[in-house]
């Protein structure tokens, strides 16, 4: 079985954090071999909380997760909303996975922000996503940012796409959260130095928290994903893998 799965993967590409991973760089060959040989590395349980209801009475910590936290497989994705590879990964893989294995309780999807310094609007996009996640609207805004990536990356006009994804009342709540976020948004640094949160911007600490976690992985390209199964964490992989191939890998895990 391992040789069959290995033939489905092409090549592994490792990049610096100054660029996105090419969309054709999807590789899980190393993970597949380790999984089938039961030699996965033991990792910590993701710290992400379960999804809140959309009707939260007040903003709380952003919940950027989709699905049941008790699902047998957890997939953590470190992503940059302005990265074309991340957009491709969402459209070709995650969009199909969410109504399938996430909805059926097999996979718990955890989003982590890793905005790259090279992208002018990625940090601001992360701010909008985190503010939406504070009121339980993450999934809709996450989809809207990726679906319209080619449009808002041209001029940075993110607001109208967020407004189009949620109700007017919820959009006003998001705007209120971001009222104090007027300066540059935090991004990952080429030199790995820690970005600074803007005083008065409640979402910045959560973006920085994700960046710190990604640096520890380490994230060397976006998107990067880490898979956890039965208390084991498999080596991080970067790039894009199509849903049919990823589904085959998940099925291999679930059959053990």
C-alpha cells in the first residue's frame, strides 16, 4: 500500500517564509510512509477551542475551527489569505473536504494565520477573519476571503467582501471589534523576529500567537499543514494536495 500511495505524490518543495509554496508542490509521501509504518512522532494536542455559536453575546477569543473537536483526525493549516497557493489549497482541497470529512465528523479543521511580510494585505485580512471568528462567523468570512482573493488583493478592499459574507448586524459587530486597528497589521518576519501588536487592536495578539506557533513548527512555506491522529503528530508538509489524494491518506489512517 505504501508504494501505491507514494506514486500519487510528486515532489517536496521547501521554501523560505518569504514566499508561498507553489500549488504543484503537494506532497505527503513522507507522512504516508510514516503513517503506514506506525512511526509517527508524538505531538501535543492542538490548543484550538471548539466552535462557538454565531450568537455570542460579546466578542471572545477567536475560534477559527470547523467541525467536531473530538473527530479522530485533526488537521491544522497555517495559511496566508493573500498567498495564491493558499487560495488554491482552499479551493481545490479544503472546500471539498469541509462538507465531506469535516461535516461527517472524521476531520477537525483548525486554521492558523501566518501572514507573510511580503504581502501588503495579508495581515489586514487576518484581522478581519479573527474579528469574524470572535463572533462565530469565521467559516463564512474565511471562505469569502479565499473566494475573492484575486479581487481584493488588487487594491486591499477587503471590507466589501466581508460585508457580503455575513449579516449587516454581524458586520457592524466586526467593524466595532476592529475600530482600534488602524496601524499596520502583524505579519511573520523574514528574520523570525516577533511582530508587535497594535495597542487597542484586540485581534492582533491572536494573530501573533499563530505566527509564534508556526515559527516553532517551523512553517517554511504557506500553506503548511500538520495532521494529528490518535495522539500522534505527523511531520508538517507544505504545498497543495488534491482532496482525492488527501482523502486516501485519511482513509489509510482511519483503517489502522
